[in-house]
C-alpha cells in the first residue's frame, strides 16, 4: 500500500506521521514543493524580528530525521503537477533536476495549504514587496533588513501583519500600517481591536485604517519605493510586507476536478474525504464548518490543520472519525498586549442574523491584592437562552488562559450559567476567588434575568442630546479628570443619600448611569430601579466606551490624573 | 425583612452583597466575630513572606465602605453565641463591650467557615506555635519573624503549609517541613507531588515525610522551642506553623440542632438551605458533593464559598438555584514551580473503587522553537469509556491555564476525544499547534484504542528481575549518563534496522520500552508490535518513573550530562 501526501508542513506531516504509527508497513511518500518540511510557519515573524535567533530552530524536522524516526519517504523541491484520478497516479516534478515522474497511490492526501494573496496592483512584483509564508520568505525579509532597510509599510492588520509590524519595530524600523477596514485586527470586534490600535500607536506605529493600497512606485522621497494609497498619499518604504490574507492553494485539486467551494476551497466530508473516495484533504486548503453559525468557510490555522491531518490518517486506515467544526480560536501578541478570540465576532453574528448579547468587563488577571494584577478586557457574546457564542479578550497577562477556557466552554455547549459556576484554579498569583470567567457569567446572568439593563457606546450620540440624565457614579476626583458633557456626578457611595437630587435632575427622563468599568454603575442601577427610575448601566463603563468611540467628547476639569485613574 | 449573616469573609460577604443587589430595602446585618471582614484569607502567606507588603492590601473592605457602597450593617467583633430557631433570633455578643443582645431574623445565613486543627499534643499552646487563618494570625507570625526568628518548623505539607514554607524561606529562615503522609501535597498523586518535594529540597527546605508531630517542648538547642517528632527526634525552632488542615466551624449550628454530617459539616440542600428552612449555610462550614465520585465531603476553598454565598442570596430572595458539586480545583506556587489539580486523585479514585486510567506527559508550555519553553508535567485521569475524571499538572509556566481548561472540560463532561479536538489559542509565545491538552487527549485515545500499551513505575521491581527485555530507545549519549540496570540501548531511530537484535535479545520475553518522556518509546512500541513482540511503553518515560520512584537504581556510564538531558 502506498500513500502519497502532497505538502509536508502542518496538516500533511501530521497525516504522514500518524499513518506510520498506524501502519508500520505502508509506503508513505511526502512530496513538498518547497525546500523545507515541517517548518514552524507561525514562528516566521519572530525570526524576522530576531526573537528566534537561529533559523535552524524553525526547521523542526528534515527528510533525514523523518526517515530515521518514522520511515517516511520525504522529498522536498518535488511538486505534484497533476493527478490522474482514474489511474490513481500523480505526476511529480523534481524541481532541482527538472524531470517529471509518475507515482501511483492507493490513497492521496492533499495538504497543499494556502498562499498569500497578492492583489493585481502595479509594482507589487518589486523585490522590496514581500509576503511571509515560508522560510525563504523570512530569509528575504531578513536580507532586506540586514541590508539597512529603515522604514517599512505593512499592508493588512491581521495576525501576520501585526506580528510583522512588531518584528519590524523590534528591528528599529519606522513602520506604517495600512488597513482597508475601518479597524485593525478584523478578527475582533472594533471596540476590542481599538485597544490594539492604541498599543500600536503607543509603539510609534503609524496606523492608517480605512486606507487602500493603490500601487508601489519609484520613490520620490529617497526610500527604496513609495507605497501609493488609494487617496493618492505616498509613503516611502525600504520594505513592504503584504499581509492581506491567504487563499486556498487548490489549483491541483481544481485541475483534477475535485469539488471545490465557491471560495475555491476543497470540499471534504467529516472524515476529510474529498469528492474522490481515494483522495483526502486537510488544512488551509479545505472548506470547514463554523462551529457556531454552521456556515462554510476557510480557517487557515495551524491547530485545526494538524488535527485534520491526524484524522485523515485514521480515516485512510479505516477508522471511524468525524472532524469537528471550527471555532476559529486565535491569539496574537502585539507589543505589551495580547488579543485573542474564540467563536464569531458580534459583527459576524449580526451579519449572519444570529440574535445575541454582548457584555464587556475588565477584571484583574489575578487577585487585586497580590502585586502585579493587570486588567483583562473581556467581551463575552451569548444567545438569548444563555448559550455561549463567542468571546474576545485583550490584556497584558492571562488573556490566553481565559480564551482557552472560553473556547473549551464554547465547544462544550456551555451557557453563561455554567461560566458562573466554573471552578477554576485560585491562588493569589494565578486568579481570583471569582475569576474573570465567573464574573463574565454573573454579568451575563444579570443581563438575561433583568437584574441589569445596559446601554452601550452605540447609543452615545443619543444620550448626549439631553433626552436622558447621564449619571456618572465615579468619585469626584475621577470625574474631574474627564467625563461626558452634561453628566451629573454622584459617587455610588453617596447615591442613596442623594437620590432625591437625582430624581429631580432626571425630571422624568431615563437615567443612564456610568462608571469606569461598569461595576459601580451596576450597583447604582439597582438603587435607581428600586426608586422607580428608568435606568441603564453603561456596559463595560467608560473603558469600553472610549475604546469603541475614541472620538467621544470628554470634558476635563483637572489635569492631575489620567482620564481613567481606576481603569 | 431582616437578614442576618453570620461570618463576614468569603461566603458570608458574597451573600450579603448579592442580597443588597437583589433587594434595596431589606435590612442586612453581617456579624463577624473577628476584627476584619472581607479580608484576603488566601493572601496571608504572601503578607508573611513580604510579597504583599502592606497589611492594608489584605483588607478589601471595611464596615464603613460596605455601608457606603451596599448599605450593609456590618458589625465586627460581634459573635453569635446561639440561635433560637423557634423565635428566629440570634444572641450576639459584642466582644468589645462584653454585652449580649438578641437580634431577630427572617432569614439567617451561616458562613462560619472553618478553623485550623490543633492536635491535642503537649506544648502546642506555646506562643511560638501558630496557625495562619486570619489577619491577626499573620500579624503574630510577622511579629515572630521581625523579632529575629531564624528557624521554622512547618507541620503539614498541604497548601497553607507549602505557601508558608515559601514565605519563611523568603524571609531567610531555615525551614523544616514535617508531614505525616508519605508525600508532600496530598491533594496530588505521589508521582506528581514528588516534583514539588524536589523543588522544596532544591530551595534548602528539610523535608520530612512520614513524620509525626509528638510535642513542642523547651529547647535543648538554644532555639525558642524544640519540635519533637514521633520517632523522638528534636528539631529546634523559633517559630512553628501548624498547617495540618481545618475543620468546619459548626459549634453554633450543632448547638442549634441543625443537621450535620458525620464530619461535622452543615448539611445543605442544593439551594444552600439547612435542615431549618429559615437558615442557609455556605462555605467551609458545609458539606458538599464531589463532582466525580458523588461522595459527600468538605472542601474549604474560596471559589466555591463565594459562589455558594451568591446562590444562598438568590435562594433567600425566592429565586430557583442549584449549587454545583465541587471539583476541588486548586493550585499552589512552590518557589519556581506551580502545582495544580482538578478532580480526584488516582489514589482517591482507587479508594472509592472507581475504575480509571492515567497518562503522564511532559509537553512544552508553548512551542519549543520559541525561546523559553518549559515542560509541563501533566497527569490526566480518565474512565474506560474515555470520560475525563481528573488532572494534575506541575511546571514552571502554563500550569494554571491547563488545569483551568481541564477543570472546564471536566465539568462539561468531556471525554479524552474532546480533549484531542479542543481548539485552543495558538501563537508561539502562548501554546503549540498541538497543545499540551490535545496531546493528553491523543495519548489517552491511544491507550484506550489499543494503539499504545503502557507500563508504569508500579511495575519497576518486576521489570528489573530479568523477566522482560528493558529496551531504552533514547540516544546513546542520554543512555550513557544514566539508565536502568540491564537495559538494552537501541535509539528509536535505529530500531527498524536493529529489530533482529532486539528480537534475539528478547528471547521470547516481553519487551518494556522506555525513553525520557514516553513519546519515542511510543514510536518504538508501534514498531515492536508490528514485529509480533509483546511490547509496552513506559508511561511518562523516565521523567515520571524517577518522580514516582526516586530510589530507582540508575546506572551511570558517563558523568558528562545530567541523567535526563532532554527532560
């Protein structure tokens, strides 16, 4: 029995290794077009930036080590140019020798991955314009940096784009980040992503959202090239990184007549089988199902690719398997902050017509009384019946843990009630007796059972028009250093004693309470409703409001303290 | 309506705060015997050690702040001395004034907590012998240290004991740790806890397991006292910390005739109601149900206490609630290592007659190619049907995250198949494409479906008697620096070429393969079984074997490298 695997990185190599463990005698041939197999794709930006110093650290295996360990026949610089499905053969070109050969298979695994999108714009074929997908890509970028590049333009503020921005800054380049969308990191909702945008700006990155790339041209400014934006602006650069996304590499599958999705991804069964029963496919090249919405899509992530490879091997060996729908759990470090997500964004749920609620909170990553507690900015999305739909987190510590717990809860079909009851590990250096996750559950429960009515940044303009009483329940000192115009300041600890004043000020209008994070205004909301007032508490407080609306008008009575002292 | 809460720390204060949020008009009285409410019990060892410098950081609220924020009537140094259930009154002693008063209630919440066990042994009433449960306890310990204490004996190697050991070492004391059980940290299985014991020794802690306390007497060595062990040994000490556990503080409930468990804990319904329908109870004083075994028990942990307080408040206000069985998720930092657990240990499952399997593994806490990856020592316990039963982890980074994910998976009723499919956040600084949790799932799947047969440290003596072929598949260099006596060294990369040699050496005997962590011996196991050999792979490799059996005979052929270079 001969099994041929096309593509020797994440999904392909997982399939090959698992195949060997399942069957000691099968002939397993791995054909890889590039010069490397099993390389650390996700480590490339860190090698460019210098954190991973040795290039060799990226090369997890070689054909020789895979032969010794797993008796695999791994051939690099070998490209499969066609599949003859009837004959069950592939044509393989030896890219070094320039020769073609035909290789038969009993089972074929397509792990052809994805390729960076290069828009059809003028000048993108210049040598200073690079993508970052392979080790040679990283080599080329490092060569440009080592040759003295001083300024960079990164096009696309997704994961690769942001990691490369950090790498470039780490190497001392000035960096402009150009993103067509109105926000960075479109995998997150705008009010969470804006915290990452602020972090980029704090590290001197020139962030241009809502800006399109038009061309790369000869420079007028003495740099290697000029990046021309769609509004005509020119930005000089010595290196340009295109990080505008990837598309499935499925030319081979298409030519072989395998069923593809409208997006060009290979359609597979839950056992990773293509429309040809002798061909399986895995990884970035295939169509997957979204766990929450059930929508088909393409999710180019290493984790699912590796697991699909393992499942394909099991399926080929006759085992019953069923691959899982994909949550799209992802994480990125951006300077001192980390942003992570699991499940769809609120924006995507809205587009899909899925009814949902969102709560925002900013708990500490561990007990506040233990030194070093940092805020985690957390958004939890849930259905009207309490079922968890997704979550996002931004912060400097503990973000990965919370998103992993929420990804597990999401896959388990947990509700916000379950989040409230989760029993997580607590000692002062690690968490809180009521962990951030529990707090999110409590908060969502309160929203669902009517204990808490919230208002959000989306209502900002309408609450500023005088139709409501804005009631800021922070301390007088916090209020003085920055507040919304027209807000009445009654610290929550004084609210009961001053309730008549509030009722009078409301004069029949609804009361919209706010504080820094949403907790004190929740306490105030309970008091206000008990006095018969139409009340709502600002979800996530001013921290979330200012992240969602950095343009919000803020009145400053004092400059002694930053606007959110207790953030 | 008046609600009286007895005990103003975790569970009691959570109940009181939630009650106010549910009902603005109720009279809520909190009676606390001690001088502080809402203090950070779990932070006490860190204050003793100096990490939490300011005592005031431990005091999260005061009666005044709780009055201002939540309109609570909090009375410290007020002890409830009796309950008249028929009259629905409590008798309260003002410990400052020395006066008694009677206070009526419509609902009563008992959050009386637990008290440190002080065994009835001679000399434990000496001032140098302390427990650590309250802020005054921490004050007393700090006073002893500030007065020049140089040597300490800590009795009991549970969570408080270990945290206090670290605090004492942090303050420069010599420390002897005395534990009656044959291991430290009995909340973990012995083969995991022994890694913590090694860490203690590496930090110059004199660890005495299997050692009983007999008395504390006048010192013969010039220290403040001598701690006398049951074998007659005397250890001089300037301070002695008793950390041998706590028992529910239920004298009040007992005197009132409320139903107690044989262990003396208050028996409650899932809505936290005691045998008296007007009295609820929460926290360390109550009996809880173990999530996995269903057994009743007492779990004195802050997380469940806080959530029970919240639920009791809901129940009192007529909401339908059902508290959860308890997993016993817990974590402790011990110098550079962290140990954590969720669910019962293998030892406890065996005692309860619950059939189960355990796998051990040692994956990196993030991608190995990114600088700074540290091993996580992970034990995952599961049922024959794959259902997760518990987990333990020890390591220097990422331990809390993995145990929190496993605690979530355990509560969700997940199987090892689910662990294999979990989609966790991966970028090089945070995890791996196949996270430690996925790897645990793969490994357990392999054990259950017969891909992998394991042997363990429990079989060490029988595999050393010549009845099996011990096959060490590590590299020749690793083998030379330390191996089991009589083992044949065939590196796994050479196994296929040398299989005839192995068959001959086996001479019909079973083969017991081993490596450092269990992965290479798994690969070898697949090769060996394909050649018809009776094979098994050492679970967790030599790393787990040496943790379980530090006394294992090791033959050293070379002293150039530590015994487990690739550990």
